[in-house]
C-alpha cells in the first residue's frame, strides 16, 4: 500500500506543476493575441484534462518505479544468520 501512496503523491505534484504551466502558457498566448487577461472557461477545462492525463501516466510510472525499487532492495538485503563463504 505504501508504494501506491508514494506514487500518488509524486504523480499529483508532477501533474499539478505541468497543468499550471500549461494553463499559464495558454493565458500568456491569449493575452498576446487579445490584449486582455480574461480566463476563458475552456482553458480551465483544458488544464483539468492535462492534469488528469499527466496524473494517470505519472502514477502508473511512479508505481512501477517504486515497486521495482522495493523488489531490488529486498533482493539485495543480506540474509542474517547465513554465511556467504
């Protein structure tokens, strides 16, 4: 369960940063074209969609990486009480 929570947190942070940057870029272009700083509703929906897509992809990737990291740690942990010689 812990790898899923860690993966969720990392994916949420990555998705939020990317969505905010995408919306900021859209607003910057809108300001350059129209000269007004209005936030059209479609831009907010686009930002939400960007967040969902990036979150889904990053969650899947981070969960895979966390599980791979844990299995690697478990396989490299020396067993206690056994001699390797």
